[in-house]
C-alpha cells in the first residue's frame, strides 16, 4: 500500500524575508511590526503589506522576550588579537564599572560579553535577538568601517572611542590629540628633546595620541626624530623587544610618551633592565591614569581619562538613540596628572 501524497510544507516566512523584500533592515521591520514611532508611516505600511502577503505571524514569545528585557543594555568588549587587553585591564574595569553605575542610576540592567574584534557585526545580536535594548561597545580599535556598517543596520549603539571623519555611529571618548599634545609638551618643558612615542598607530585612539606628540614638537619649531616613533602592538613582549632595540641602536633617548599606562609600566621595566633610572635618565609619561599609576615607584605621570563622566555619557548617548534622537559625538577633556616619573622642571 502506497503512502498518501502529502504536499511539501512551505517554510514559514521570517522577518529577514520581509526585510529583503522591503529593502530595509531587520530592525526596521521589527519596529514597524511593533508600531514604533521611529519608523515613518510609508515604510511601516509597506512592511505591513508585505507581512500580510506572506501570511507572516509575529512570534509572540520573541516579542514578549523583548518587552520583558527592554531595560537591559549589552556592554561588549571586543577582543583584539594585536593586544593583550583583557577584561581585567584596569582601564576597562574602571570604565565598565562606571557604565554599570550609570545604568543602575537609570534603572537599567547590564549584559556583559566579549566578541572577536574582527567580527564586530556580532555586536548587533543582543539587540536583534531581543536580549537588549541597545549596545555599548568598549573599544574602537581600528574597525571604523565595520562600526559604520553596523550603524547602517539601524542598531542603536555607542562606542568608547575617538571621533572619526565620516562617522555614522555615536562615540564618547577623551580628546586624544590634546592628551598626546599636553603629555609631550610637559616632557619638552622638562627639558627633554629626544622623546619616543610608544603605541600602536594603526589603532585610531593611539594614532590621535601620536598626532598630539607630533604637534607638540611642531609648536616649538622642532621635528620629532623618525626613529623615536615606535609603532608597536600593545603587548608586553613586543614593547620590551622594541625598547631593547631602540636602546641598542644608540639613538639618543631622554623621555618616553607611552600611549597607555600599561605600556608605560612595561617601558619602565625595560629601562630598568638596562640600568636606566626613571626619571633621572629617562622620563616617562603614560595615558589613562589607572588606579595603580599613583602607587608605582616612581609614581607615574599620566593623562587622566574621565571614566566616571565617560560611563554616564555612554549610557545617555544610547538612551538618546533609543528615544529616536541622533546624539553628536562627545569629546571629554584630557588632563595631565604630574607625578614622579617625569622629575622636576628644567632650570
């Protein structure tokens, strides 16, 4: 006896099918089906008509999940292979703590996770799956184009980073060019004339700090020596090897501006191994003003990043986007904190 003929079942339509036919992002379809005022009337009617033609039925469970968790913000720290920065990085911990406090003050919850910095499109998932109302990304790295692409998908998110030309996404960060300038100007004021810059200039924030290093020299009619630009990954082994090579080259060196406090600590360790004293032989300035900077021997002169204000601004920027506003980039002031690693003013 032959089995009765069964008509093959057609796959159920998905929100992505509607988005493709309507020529909009999946997030726009989701908002249109939910009646969000963020979607204009013409787009909403087009999405609804396509949904009806496909016999699309809203997944009530997913919709309820979004509604129940719409007070949750995803905080994502991308993992970059070119650095050793982990969630235990003191600067990251301070900034994440500040964001958590700001979210608590706003009655919101935080979902913390990591993704591969080369796959930043994954940062959209907490929002698209309804687990979060929006995303805060801690770290811009060198992925400006990926972040722009993420913004064009309609995902509400904000990045701790530097302001870039042609930027389609929201940022909060310190004035990295000014921070680099005041750090280098301080060393020049101390009488230094052979100042190395140590940092990964392929990363946008570090590149802007390097710009400040260059501008401080030019303001005094000086040209920084090319050999003192040490573009190196932010890894202890790479920084140590680079300082070893610099000292072995015979290049004069009387100061170092390191693009992070952890890099500065590594530099100081390498100088000590070569029998050089800080600040008597080589003065050192860092960047970030992590908690331990004041407790080193000698205490580290560094550029302070206002992480408390930064956390509040990151949260406010995101909430503004969720409310339908497009906030401008926030550039926070950089402040030099002078300590023992740069020694007294030159006479």
